[in-house]
């Protein structure tokens, strides 16, 4: 797109290569290298994106540990988003389990130990009263989808606190690759209200507040501030509640479903898929659901 080319031209040189949203590695043509100030900063021979993808898949295949494959994929996303999504889209059956379930579960459990570069936004309970201004720090001003979690019930693994950031990041990667939502319109958000996981509280590499979970009125007021600030900062944004504790999840959905554009994947998404399966089955059988 023209806007992307203008952005690249305005950055110029090494800044283009350091921005994963515009970096294409050794895939630039001679003309592009001249235009964006990249001459001398790359090997002289251009590689097509198909060849770049083949090279990366060889690197991926050389790794035997699924978590190591996950880390390599996330490293690719951190430096070249174009190639990252090319690899996912063209190899969805092989790559999807590596960037989301089941491997994302282990990645979340070890999130602070494999941490390389921050992704998404973190807002903690200590930011109360300042949430709206913090959201202004997000570089994309037209975010359209936000997947938000407080990390209390990550998959079937329980309370992982801020280590749960792998879920919003992974889910939105799938939305971008499989549903065509532009990555720049995606906002992964982790709300840090503490954790009751004693192992994490004793882990020096834990990335969140080393305190028990906040509950009750303080938690409710914090969530209210966050959700209303999201709605005001990014008008019309879809807010997806992800992996909240059961009691919290139902309460949040009930409170906000008629105020802002929101849904809970674990409640409504699962129910929708189950209902679709039943409707498809009775249609195939030529029978009625009530029978």
C-alpha cells in the first residue's frame, strides 16, 4: 500500500530493517534499496518471499523441540511480519499448533523464561486513574480488535498471571492469518491484577506484579476503567474477553454486553461452535433439533 511505502521512505535505512511491520529482510529489489536507503545494509542478492519462506521452514524443521519452534516463530514475527504471516498462511496445519494450542500452553508457562521482546500492552492495577493516557502509548490509533485477559484461567493450566500474554498474542495472530484482520488493527492486552500462583510469585523471572490477585470492588472498578477507556480511545473496537476465571467471565459479559462491542470466546464462542455442529448434523440427517 502507498501508506506503507511512504512510511518506509520516511524511516529510511536501518530503521526500516528494525521495524517488523515494514522489514522484508533480503527481499528488497535494487530500486527499493535505493529508495529506502538500504544499499550496503543487506546482502546484494534479492531473495523472493517464497525462497525466504523455504529457508525459514528449513530452519524450523531443524528444531525438534516444539517450544523451540515456537520461539523461532515469535522471533520471526519480531523482525519480519510479512514473512511470518506468509509462513503461517501457506503452512497452516503445521504452524498453527506451534503458535497457538497446544504449544502456546507451555510457552505461557515459561513466558518469562523465553521472553525476548514485549508484544501487546500491559496495564496493571497500579495504573488505576491513568489507563486512558496509557492507551495513548499504543502506536496504532485505529485498533479494531482487542483480545484481553487477566491471566487467571489460561487454557487448562490455571492462574498464570502476566505469563498469559501468549494467549492474546497467539489468538490475534490467528485472526490476522486466518481471518484477514490487519495486524496493525490488533491489540493484545494483559491486565495485571496479581496472581495466586505461588510458584510464579517466587520466580525472579515472573513478569508481573509479585502480589496476590486483587478481588472485589477494586478489581471491578479497575476493569470498568479499562473497558470504558478502550471504548473511548478506539471507538467501535471489538473487545474479546479471553481466559478470565469463570465467575469473573460471566459477570463481565453480563455487565458489558449491552454497553460495548464485546464477547467472551470461552462462553459464547464455544457455545456457538457446539450449536453450529448440532445444526449441521440435523441438516445432514434431514431431522429436527428437537428430535
